[in-house]
C-alpha cells in the first residue's frame, strides 16, 4: 500500500510509476530514517493531564462543599465532611473515570513501558495514573463510609412521613373530642362532623381500614365525670348540650382509642405497622419491645 505525499491517495504500486489519482511521481529515493529520533511525550502528557484534572475537580468540589457548610473551624473532621459531600456529588463522574483510568490509562502506561525508545515521561505518566486512581478510590471510600448514615437518614425521613400521617389523624381526634366530649365511634364520623378545608384528613383516612380503629371507654373515669356534671346540673342547658354531645346510647363516652396504620407495604396486620394511641404515634415493633405505649394490650393491637 502506497500513500501519495501530494494528495494522500492510497493505491497499490510504486510511487515511481506515478500516483493513480494526481499523477505525481517520485523524483528520487526516499530519505533514510534518522539515526536518532526524539521520543514522544504525548501519551505521558495525556496521563499526567487527566490525573491533574481529576484531582483539581475533586479539590474544587471539596472547597465548595466546605464553604457551603459555613464551618466554625478548619478542623480535620470538617474537611472530611466536605469531602464526603463532594464524593456524593461526583459519584456519577467517578464511574466513567474509573473505567478510563484502569482501562485506557493502564493501556497507555504499558505502551510507554514496552516502547521506551518511542515514548518517554514514564515518571509523569505513572504519577498521573496514580493520582486518578487515588481520587477514584477516595471517592468510593468516602461514599462507603457515609452509606450507613444515608440509610439512617432515609429511614428517619420515612418515619417522619408516617408520623405526619398519624398526627393529622390524631389532631382530628383531639378536635372531635374537644367539640363532642368523646372520641368518634367510627372513622367516618371525623369527615362527617369536622371541617377539612385542605383535604388532608380525607387523604389520611382514605387509605385506612375502618376496622383498624378501636375506641374504648374508661368506665370509672366516665362515671366520675358524669357524677360531677349531674351534681347541681342545670336543666335549661340540656337543649344546648344535646347539639354538641356525641355520647353513645347509655351515657357511655369513648375516652381512649387505638388506631393501627399500615406500614411501607400498605397492608395492615404486619410487623411494620404503626399505632396511633391517645396522641402517641409509634411503630408496632417499639410497642412490642415494651417502650412507650407498652400498656396497649395485645388484643387491642391484633389485626
């Protein structure tokens, strides 16, 4: 295969016979190769620049994260926290860099070692390759260290969403008791007898099983309260109290309640359920461990 130096056309044959494209002919013998040729810095320069660029990007991201956190000092752990933030920001960049570093970088570096007469700058190439690999490994290490904390924050965020859901319903129960002197007999009573301007209460109740709500009454407390009200009662207020009294037939008012909310699987009756009881929103697992709300009976929490 011969390449014409004039037009670049490739053809089979000698250039002395003329180029088949432009007709140019060789006027003499080709020049001999030089006895001493300078080696190329190109491949070493590529590795050195890529390593320097990776380090520069990571350092700049760390500085940005450090000053965004407005630290009170320049302590070591503040820099570590900034590095963790930078690592998470560069996590998608580190994947292609890792591939380029260990595939293309090693390939270039090996070619420099195998052909020292053509390529030089082995030291600079090695430093660039090590810098790129170090930054990628450091990013992976910082991300790995923060994974447990990230998972814990995700769990706390999920718990906060369930607690907010439970507190919306508990607030409605409180408003209902203040207004009607008892807890509702059914969940549907909340929507029928309480205002819901933003629709949050309806959204919270729509996903619940009506059988998960179980009101109860403390007979001793109700009897004491009734006796206090009957002592010196004024009959002329009877017509007014009847409009705002939701006491069930027989004069028994609900003083306690237990409401079971479905967990992440949206199915009531599993271990990941939540319990709303008298203003307390807690996991069913925490209740079973004997924590807050341990007085809740097993029969009351049974699905």
